[in-house]
């Protein structure tokens, strides 16, 4: 009886915090944002606990984005990379474990590398097991900008670095959401002589891509497929050497390969590649084309992209900040590509 009473008392005294979980969008009207209370995590002995201030509106995939049927295609915002899978958090170190080595001091502003075994949603506090995953922020970088780096900017940098291995002269970027905008700006920063063309999947993205001074072709679904491909190849001044495709459908990848030169490389997110690469492997092999999945990127690459932003060499895409209470509305707007650039959720206003 004493043990049971003690456990009940400890449970009642357990500190709770709010957590918001964003899952991959499903059919229209399907709820994908959930809010509930979870225990405040203990500080890992060798790590830190971070108070979250800002988080990028990314989703945690609960299943394959799409089935083999194109009728089950995802929300439009997912198709054009306005919404993408990831974990983007920036905040302040609240506590440091007694055995932590090389940890940032309490009060240090940081962004968090998306390490394995992350929590299933965005909570007010995150336990980080190893200080190497905490990237200190210079004063020049706000927490809202820092919250765009750990998935969007990092994946874009990782993907572009892979594309550079093919020594491309011409690059096609498919999509106009956050990932594509990061990729365009990173390409212009790291390889300004590269000819970049954007295949825009929506009108708003078309205007944003134009503002980045790149070639733009709009993939209007009402046009004939052959005409769209010819139009894209013309905009690129011929077949391209590399394609970075942030689309999530077979149709998107089919177009991309038609615009890719023999021997070229097409880069996809690892999440999408698992589903689409087997469908196109034989066709790509006929033309000596390489279909390659790109991982999320490394801790060192996150540090690299932070240095580029803090130095002013890399300008982040536009972003808007929303209160955490509006998470459901934000995701709904992103699913219809109604928010230009990136959406950031703010947990608290004291920083």
C-alpha cells in the first residue's frame, strides 16, 4: 500500500509540458495536428535539456506519403515542398547534465541537429543526449531563422553537395516550397556560375523563384505532358546535368528524367526515393542516369549552413512566425501552399 501511494504521489507531482505532433497530411479534412501533455524530460547525465522557443512546421511521417496509386497523392503543399518531413527546433539550454563534456552553458541559444530517437512531436522541452547535437547560435541569427536550419537548410545543403559531385553546368530544381527555395539560394551562394532552372508547381512559388533571379518554368497540370517537358527543356537551354526533385509523385519524377541528359543524376529525398526509385530504375539505367537518395545531412553540414547564414553570404528564404496555438491552421494553409516561404511556430515570447 505504501509503495502504491508513493507512486501515485510521484505521478501527481510529475511536471508536464505541452507537445504538438504534426503527422504527414492525409486526405482533405483529415486531422494531422495533435496536442497533448507529456512529462518534462529528465536532463540526460551526459547531455542537456533545451527549452524550445521556435520550431519549423515540419511533419513526422506516419506512413509512406503516397501509395502506389496516384489517386492517393498527398496534399499539394507536400508535393511542392511547402511541407516536408523533419525536425526543426531552436531554443535555449535550460539544464546541463552532470557528466556532460563540451556542453554549451545554461542560457546559450542553440539549434538542435535532428539526431536519432527524437521525440514524436514538438514539446516545450527536449532532452538532447549528446552536446554535439547542440549548435550554438551567434547573435546575428535569430531563433526563428535558426529554426529553419536543421531540416530545410540542412537537407538542401546536403542535396546540393551531392549534386556538385556530378560537376553540373545546368541544374533543374523541382518544387517551390521551403526546400526548393533553400536549394536555389544555396546554389547561388556556393556556385554562382551554375545555371539553375526552377520547375514551379504553384503560382506563388513562381513569383518567389522569379525574385531569386533564376530561370522559371511553371508545371501547369492542365497542359499536355509532352508540351510541359519540351517547355522545361527549352527553359533549361537543353537537357540538364542534374535534377533535384522535391516532388513526391511518379509524374514529377517522370518529367524530371525526361529533362535529364544521358549520364545525369536525379536526386530525391530518402523518404520519396524508397517508393519511386524501383519504378524508374530500369528506364534510368537505359540512359545511364543515376537515381540517388540523399540523407538528411551531417552535424558538420548544419554548422556549415549556420556559418553561411550568420556571415551574410546565404540569405534565408522568407518566413512567417505563428503562435503554437495556431499550429492546425498553419499546417492547413501549408497543405494548400498558402504561406510563402517557411512557417515557424513560436512556443514562448520571452526570447
